[in-house]
C-alpha cells in the first residue's frame, strides 16, 4: 500500500489516499473513510497475452504445454502413416516426452520440435526392428535430411540410447512398393509384380554389398539402381532395355536420384565380372549386354563368384612370376579360397614395407603400392580402384622449432615506412571516393 | 612420422593448430597497416596474418591471444609461432612469447584394405557410430586419448587428437579393430 500525495478524497477531504488493489484491479482508496477515489479499468489488461512468458507462470503445472501435446499428436500421426506396431508408437511417445523436457529441445523453434517427433519415431523403429530410413522421415516431415540428421544425433545424446544401423536389404522391400509398375498402373509390357521385382532387387543389392558398392554410400540411390536393373532384367526385351533411368522413374512415378546412375554403372561392372565366368555364354560380356544375363548370374551367383576368384588369382600369380620384383620390398600373395559360400572377399596380401627414417611425406614405395592394392583384388571400393592422384608432398626439411630466426626474414613481413604512408594515403583516397560515389 | 615400425603405415599430418599468448595488448590497426600478408577483420575483432615459410595462418586478437593453423608438424607450428612473435616485436609491441600449446592435430592414414563399416560398427558399439545416409564414414571416439577417428570404407582414416603422440596411438589402437573387419562377415541365415 502506498500513500499518494496531491490527491484528496472527495468524500472526507483527507489526503491519505492509498493504492489498495482489489483482486488485481488497481484502486485508489481513501484510508480514512474508505471512499474509492478511482479504479483501474479492466480493459487496460494486456490484450495480447501475459507479460510473463508461459514457462514462468503457474499454468505450467496446471496444464501441459500445448506444443508438447501437438508433438505427441504428430508422433501418433507419423506412426499411423507408416502403419507401425502399437509398441513402436508407445516407445516413440515415451522418447518424445523425455526428450522434449530436456534443455536442448525445450526452447527451440517449432520446426525443430516437429523434426524431433520424427526422430523419436525413427529411433524407436530402429530399436524394435522396423527399419525406416532417415530419408523417409525427412519426406514425411518435409524437412531437409541434414536437419533431421542433426536433430537425430543430438536426440541420441540427450536420451543416451543407441540404435542399430539399418541394413539395406531390410529397407528395400518397402522401397520397392513405392514404384507404381504393377499391371494396373502401366501397360502390360512394362508391368512387373512387386513380389518378383523385390526378390530380384534384393539379390542385386546383396551382390552390391558383397562387391563394396554399398558400404559408405547412401542407400537410396543403390536401391533405385537395383530396382531399375531388376525391372530391365526380368524381361530384357528391346523396349525395356532402351528405357533410360529418367524414363523409368517417370513411368513408376518416383523421383530420380542422380547418384543412381553411377551405381547402375558400378553394378553392371560387378555383374560383368561374374558374367564372364558363365560357361555357356560365347560372346564377351560387356556392360552393354550384361542385363540379359542378370537372371542367370544371380541364380548361380556363388558358383560364378568362386570361379571368378580363382581366375583372378591365377592371373595375379602369372603376373607375379613374369614381372620383376622391386629389390627393397617383397610381395607375398597368399590366397585363401573359401569353401564357405558366403565369404566373398578375395586374396589377402601382406606387404611388409621397409620404412626408412622419419619422413612425413608419402614414401615412394608406398606410392607405388597404395593405388594398386585396389587393382589387385577382384572387388574393391570404387574409390580405391579409381583412386585420385594425390599431390606429391615435398618432404619438408627437418624443423626443430627452436631455430634462429633471422632479421631479414622478419623484415619481409613488415612494410617499410614509405610503404605504410602510401598504403594509408591510398586507403584515404579510396574511402573518400567511395563515400562520394555513395551519395 | 610413422606410428610404429612393425605396422609400417604412413600417417600424414595435414594440420596442426596451436595457440600462444603475447602477454601484451596488440593494436590491430597498427598490425594491419604495417604488416604485409595481413587481413583485418573488424567484424570479428581479429587480424589474419599469413606466413610464407612455414605456411601458417594466424588469427591475432587484441588481447594478445594468437591461434596458428596450417602447420604440418608440432615443431613447425612452434617455429611459425616464434616467427610471428618476432614479427610483432619488430612492429613495436612488447611481446613475451608464452603459453605455447598445440591444441589439435589432424592426420590422415590409409589402410591397405577396405573396411566393412557395418560390421565395424556392430563390433564396436557404442564407441563407433555410422549413419550411411548422413556421412559416408564411421566415427570412432577414443575417450582415453581424446581422439576421434573417421573410418571410410576405402580404408582411409582421418584422425584428430590433441597432439601427435595421441594421434599415432589412436591409429595403433584402431588398427586391429579394422583389420578384423576387412571381409564382410558370413551371412548367418
């Protein structure tokens, strides 16, 4: 209660007017007779909401945050679109509630909160063996996959959970269903049953995984390449073979991914390596005509692989015997042909390189061997087989860090007084001329 | 510098970041005016100075704190820092070269074999993490050495750590883990 000078009560004339708010309504009252001198108008209350932010009011405890409810609804929505099991949805909701309260996510933009909802669904799908890709979540949220990735990593840290990596063979079935090329969507000569297409695409993806095409790459373009080749090879007639990837994507009503073109080339190369070993094919197998053989190649995949490894090894041994070996280093090519069907990597080689001194630059010996180990094995990651040429670093002279620094060296970094004067004069001229121009 | 004779792997140091203090206030305008190879960045409150030999870029703040990047060895970083300090001395500042510390070392290394990243991540969870859709390499953080290794499927590694010794130790640490993930694991089905 405060006394206000300069006011007198109309009822009794005293000047003892105090501020006595009634139920938060401002009122000036005479302390002697109780006359209400003036009242605050309720209409003066802030119209656009409270002056205090929501998080500092007591409403937080009475009613949960609107955005939290909205976020939970979004999680349920996404789960329904993806047709997830009940337990996956529940886990996602739990994670969302947990993550939302954390300081990294409580005061961020609404878009980020929406992305968080998608990421919770993603992590619970992965943990409960229902694989979906980050790309799918990005599409559903209409958000940049990089943003989704960033929020996902942060969320994993906040929740302190792990999620198994998605295996591409699990995702491909769902991916194949996106392609609209059943007999109800397209003319008969282009149609394929989803079942057959999936089966062949899975076999192609497994082959790609074994030949180092999958590791380290984005899964979506590989899947697209596999589906395209599967579709072509199921009925390798001229009208399908002449279809480019662009036209195929238009036909199937999916969006083309540019890297898929490179993946198609890489897959065809891998198929050719196996196709060469087919005994009943007379002509040479090239990327141009390999699509017709894909069916046979996939059916007899493992046998062809064994033959290819054996041929490759024989070729390597022949090369070793005929070429001259470098004196300072020895090469031992030890081969292991695995009887087990699934092992697919080729010969293991030990190269004990002799290393002299403490050079920091790339040594000449290793320079020779480094790009070649990719060519020595039958299948290697494409970046290794077509390695970029590295700049040869000039070996820096031995530096100790405590050497003498000569004056002349330092002077080269300092302008002479004349240069300084000229420089500052030029700056002034430039400043004044640009100032004049901008007027 | 190689890690250990028996492995005979070439670890190439590509960047060394070091900091030091001059223990005196520096007038950035003077440095920008009287120094060659200098870029003044008033919006960041710093000056960039580039040395030719060793090839180093230094960020200089008016408080006297300086960060040097671009060196290819710890000794080179020290030499570059001292050269810079001498340069500032000649410009008239009462420089006292102190608190030199190598803060970060970045090195690359190449294995003579390819690495199957999914197997590698499975074997080394949760220290290793791999998201093919986001980044092509698997990330392996060694807490004890405070080093991070990025493993690519081609067998290339990029290692970052607080000093060259840690970086070499990190490569030694991770080599056996990578060696056993060369071949894709047989299918268990």
